[in-house]
């Protein structure tokens, strides 16, 4: 009986040691291969937050995107030091490369004045935006899914300014067209996986408020924008 109890206890101890050892080996392999989903996600979100904070309000009509990519114009210091130091007018593009499962960022130096808002029923001439010194980098690999959502907070026309504002249900859309100006926020949802365990994934989600002056549209105006694109 005592031998059976001792064998059972030894089995439990050895199992615990094996689990701990296996976990340590997996962690070590992940660090050696450079795969660290939490760190990768944190760096990506920090970079997006920096670009969102540097948005140019006067270029809000040039902001566009969908659920897989977005284009914005900012004043920021370039990653490519050959472009120069200090703040520059840059065009930034975030794009999900679905085929290669990675999130890419391209920056380009804007060399010309940005086009103004066109008259009604006329499109912006993108060819007028001249850029140089393009630099594309892969921010993170092993991206299983990426979803960009644009958040609008409808303006309440009947609000009584002498009273605290009442909560308003946000309007969430997954596209943003030229001349819609800036929304009130952007949500990034990203699912990363470990190549050693492709069936498992870690989901990261963050909402970035737009600090530059944005378009305050009523719910009716927002719905009209969406209707016009159908």
C-alpha cells in the first residue's frame, strides 16, 4: 500500500515537472525564433496611436480606408533617416497582406501641396499628390485576421447644452471614403498566431480616438453617406 502511494506521488511530481519543462522549452523556442505576439501587438498599436495623434485636420478629406487598409496624412518624423530629421508631411498607408499573413506600413514624403476639397459631384485628383522616398516595412507577421472599423458618434441636434450629454450609440462602419472627413475613432482588431501552433490565436483589439478636429455629423447625415455608397 505504501509503495502504491509513493508511486502515485512520484507520478504526480514527475508530471508537474514535465509540464513545467515543456512550457519553458516552448517559451524559449518562441523567444529564439522572435515570435512574441504580445510584444508585436503592443508595438503595432503604439505606432498606430502615434500616427493617429499626428493626423492633419486640414487633410481630413483625404483620409480613406476599408476593413483591411487605411491611408492617412500626418506630420511626423520618418522611420527612414535618409528622408531627414524632424517632422515632415507624410502619407502613411497601413495594409493587411492577406496572402502573406502580415501587416505592412508604407510611409512616403509628400512633396506637393495637398489638393483641396473639390466642388460638389467632383472627385479628388489623386495624381496631384506627388510623393517620394517610399519606405515599406512589415510590422508584424503571422497575422491571421485584421479588421479596421471606423467609429462615428452622431451629433445630437436636439441636445440641451445646459444639461449633461446623454449617451449616444456609435455608428460603426468598415469603410471610409474620400471627403467624408475624419471619424471620431478607429478600432483595430488583430488576431496573431504562433507558427508552432497555427490553430491557436491571440486576439488584440484597441480603439484610437481621433484627436484632430473631426466631422460632427448627425445620424441622418451618416446614414446618408452610407446610403450613397450602396
